[in-house]
């Protein structure tokens, strides 16, 4: 039996704004259900900071038909992988099960997302859980640095605020406020239901209509629209003497997820630090042994992108690691990339895409994400064609536009007093 790697996403759109997508796969027994809301942390005003993430937790605390324990038992009985997440642009709930369990899994998930009870005592307990989650971030230097950097890179914008909120904001989410935000924003027009794997489109549409078809549109309106953020160029060195390593991030703006240059931008980020053959991996880790953790990535939001290069090393070696990182960026700005580097990056991207087609979870995530970002499906063939068309000249143009000294943001965390870190190191021209 051969797995089906062709994507043929079917869609049904309801009058109340609900979107249903399915991607049927032959030769598999798995099925993935995804409920993705166009609601994330960057949609929140200051008074609602962290509420999307709080609701992600709160829907597990029981419904009119199921207690918290009932949900947990049923989740385990279904034998699937149940995950929930909140980002700056979305809140999602995903479950992967054997195909014969699709109806029951859909009933469980739709019940949680249509009839949450939001009892005061349950929410108070969950507030404590989330505050403990915040403390975990404080104990994890990579995550703490990420929050420090985001706040400085995206000042006065939802992208700069922690997704989980603050202890003070979370404490305000009582039953009334939580229900108010949920009923206003977690509504059909903001919901994308996606099923992939051994599933039937008409069956998923029927289940969706029974669960959400009669629900009315919300009143969120312009509240969920966000303006393009203005990025800053901070230079931050935060001292933490209890850390054995120093962590740093170098970043610049980058093309957004909706920018036609996104394919070239992704390839450039991978060439710099996306794998073991990448420039900074070889320079910092393999050749000089300065770091175990080192890399780079492109984070592409709907209207802005971020290129980030990161590493962790001993405080005494931090300046050298920064200098080497800047040297690699400067080399690309001045000399571009080689044909071999470009082909290797394309091969890596192509393999990643094709391998993901064998997994219903990946295909559901892809279909939902494309609907969220583009409002349409981009075929695998179109994606591979666009990757194949990227030229070294296009990548050099991106480097020239974004890898400029005046664009560079920097943040570091560790025992760095007296280590001589200064903005004068960050010269790319």
C-alpha cells in the first residue's frame, strides 16, 4: 500500500464565516483534526494581554457535558495526540487519531470549543498553572532572552508582548471576562476546521455544521485587525551571574509571510544557520568549538518578518562568537552565496516538503496555515516551483536590503559584565 502524497484540499464555507478544509490521503489509517482560530496574542489590547493563551487552557476545564476529568479520560481513550497552542497570530487545537475514532474526536473537540463552562474555581486554578508556566520561562534563558528581545524589537506592539501575558493580566481573567472575550472572538468567522488523512469531506462538513453551523458571527470586527509594526534596533546586554553560558541573538527585519520573496528569505536563513552544513554552524561550532547551540531562522508573520541568528557560549567567548556571526553576514552582503550553497538549501527545502506529505498532521497544519495567511491553498507543485526559481541574485538583494548595520538588533543574557560587548561590533558594510 502506497501512501498518498498528492494534495487535493476541498473547502466548504458557511454563511456564518466558518471555513472547513479537508485533505484526503489514500493508504493511511491516521486522521488529524485541526481547529484553528484567527485569534492570537497580537490581536489583544493591553487590557486583554494573554487572554487567547488563557482560553487555550481554559477550554480543557470542562463543558456542559464533560468535566475536566471526563475530557482527560476521553482524550486518553481515543489514543490520539492532542495538542493546543497559541501564537501571536493564531490559537489552535489539534488531535491525531485512528480513522475509526474521527467522529468521537470531533465531538470532544467541538464540545470543548462551543460549550466551555468557564467556572470560577476552575479558572482560578488555571491562573496558577499559567503563572507557573511563566516561572518556567524565567528559568529558561533562551526563552527569557526571546521575550526580552521581542519586547525591544517590537515596541508598543502585540508582537512584542509575551503570549502568556503577565501574572497581573492573567489574574483579571475571571469567568465573566473570559466568556466575554471568547464569545466575541472565538467565533465561526474566525475558525478554520481542517481534517487530513483517512477522512471524508462531506462527513467533516456534516459534523462541522451540526457543531457550529447555527452559531452566529461574533462582534470582534476591527478588534482583530492589527497594524504593521515598526521594528526597533535595540542593543541590550542583561546581566545574569547565575548562568554558565551567555545567550545572544542578532536580528534584522525580513520579508513577511505574504511577500513573494519569502522563498528566497527562507533559503537565505537556512544557508546562514539552518543545518549542520550552514555557515555559522561550521564557523562557530565545528571549526572553533565555541558553542553547542547555534543557528538561525526566519520567523515570517503576515505583515513583517524577522531574521534571527542565535548562539549560546561561555561568557569569555561571547565576543568572538558575535564577531564570527557578523563576519558571515558581512561576507554574504559583500560576496553573496555560492551556487553549491543555493542548491543544497533548495534540496533541503524540497526534501522537507515532500517528507511532510506523508503525515496527516503536517498536511492539516499546512492547509490551515495557508488559509490563515493567504486565504487560498498553494499547491506543492507551485511551492516547489517557486523554490526552484530562486536565484543567488535574489538572495543577494535581500541581504543588501536587510543586512545593514542600521537594521541590526542585538540582545544578550548572561554573566557578561566587563566582556566588552558594544554596538560597534555590529558593522556589516
